[in-house]
C-alpha cells in the first residue's frame, strides 16, 4: 500500500510543526524564571460610597469594615432615633389637635373654659395649658429630628474616617530617604538599597 504524496507532505509538515512547537514550549518552560512579585492588594470600597450606603442602610459601613459592635451600635441608635421621631411626631399631632379643638370651642364661649384631660385623668386644663403641652410636644419633635441628625452625622464621620484610613493603607506608598552615609533607600513596600 502506497501513501499518496499529498498525505506524505501533510504528515511531514505536521511532524515539523509539532517539533517546532515542542522546541518553543520546552525552551519557554525550562527557561522560565519566576521572580516574586507581590500581588496588588484588593482595594476596599471608596470611602464616600461606603458612607453613602451607611446613610441608607444603618450600620452598613461598619459591618463592611468588620467593625461589628460599632455597626450594631449605630444600627440600634438609628433605629431608636427613627422610633423617637415617630413617637414624638404622633404626640405632637395629638397635642396640637387637642389645642386646636379647644381653641375652636373657646371661640364660641365668652367665659374661659376648662378642658378635661384627653388621656382620661381627672385633671382640668385651661386653653393656655393645652397650648403649652402642644408647644412642649413640638419641642420634643424638633429635638428628636436634631438628635437623629447628630446620630447620622457621627455615624457618617466615623464610617468615612475609618474607610479613608483603610483605603489609604491599600494604596502603594513610595518613600525615598537617606539610610546612612552615601546610601539611599527607596521604599515601594519593600526596601532596595543603591
């Protein structure tokens, strides 16, 4: 059985190609010289992004930075601040509606009226006392807003400062300094002496 010339040429070309390929691969494998190159550290989330997320999800910035107890503290403080706002708002709207109803009723009468306590006690209140209670409830509502804004501000500042410090540590630092007589050191995370 004879091998045709085209199959023979193809086989010879394939053999030459495999030999060349093996020669290149062999030289590249055995001549490969590996130097230690430090890996680029994984970059943490940018501080402003972490702070923005912390404003929408209470405690997220601290949990992301593995500060569990700080995250739990800010989460609890923000949730308690939200509850404080809601309760003081409800109290203010109640006290204000009682005062407005009393003012409407007093407008119809010539003599000063005394109003029973809407919470059910036996106390009687003048219109001015109802107004004072409404103003006090309004003050507590405003204080709850200010207190919650302070909680969010402290949390945002703390989250940003910790995230910024972590972000700064993750960058490469270059330091050139003199390390003695006629010597200079360059620090790229590693020190080389010239």
